[in-house]
């Protein structure tokens, strides 16, 4: 029996889950703004209490590693590392885009005849973090920042239906056109991590807990307020 704590805090949705042998047995989420720091740990405690488990009873913790929100990723990774250090269990990670691809698969969101899944994580203006996946969850391209315009993804759209999924789907809907383009606006969820996290655990793809860092893709830039506060 393989129990894995799942944490997804890379975008506006804060969520946590517990999977057993690749199936979700408990799940918590909140879309309350700026709630990641205050809700992630309580969600995990509630999930474990509901199943009469301690952290050390689980076989691993899996966290969504990015790209995504700088603050959200820091909260998720810090929480995951704290659980691993405190209980002595290993750390797993999944890319945010991989989580979205599996969300499309597990929630049966794929249009008929779908050829590819393209997760879209919002960056700024018309920029997104994206990659192309096959419909079995296998990556076709590496994660990259892309400025979306009318010529984006025309090569794969020419092959058949494509699902664009993520929190940037709506802003791209009016730019990426064509009968083969299908869109689902959503945030990645911890519940979608169960299958790939279990496979990663079986394959021994554990992170170095001490040195693991989120995948920001771009360097975080702190900005100065336009007006002095004092």
C-alpha cells in the first residue's frame, strides 16, 4: 500500500490530497485569495486525521514544483520539505504543466479525437508557461515561456483537436482560433497528481530534500512601490 501526500499551490488554487495506490482518498481545496500560507498545512492535517494517519505513515510527499506563482511555490515546497524532514519520508515533485495534463486525462476533459494536451499557466499579458503533451501524459516538448499570438500552435492544430487547459486558457481563447482548438479554464489540483506521483515513487524518482528548489523558469524580480509608504 502506497500513501502519498499531494500538495499543489502553484497558482491561485490552494489544494492538498492523499492518494493510496494511485487513487485519491481525501482532498481539500480553497480558491480564497492569498490563502496558501494559512491553509496548506491545516489541509494536510485534516486529510491525515480523516484517515487516522501520521505523516510518517505515508510513503512520500509530492509537491507541484512549478512554474507558477513565486509565493505559492515557496509555500508548497517549504511545507513539503518540512513534512519530509520532520518524518523522514522522501520528497517527490511534479511539474505544474504535468499536473494539468493529467488533470485533463483523469477528469476526462479531452475532446473527441484529441491529439495533444497543451497546459497554459498564466505569466503576464499574453505570455504563458507551456509545453505540449501527448494524450497519455507523455511530454512532447520542454516547458517554455511563450508569447501567444495568432500563429501560436498552428503546427499541432493542423493535426487535429488540441485541448488547451489551465488558468491562462480564457485569455488565449480569442487569440488561438480554429475548430481544432478546445479550451478549459482551470487551476491545477492536487487530486490530479495521484497517478504520476505514484509512478514516480515506484520508479524511485525522489528529490534531494535538502537542496530541492521550485522551478520558477524565470528569475523572481522584486519591484519597488510607485509611492513611498511612509
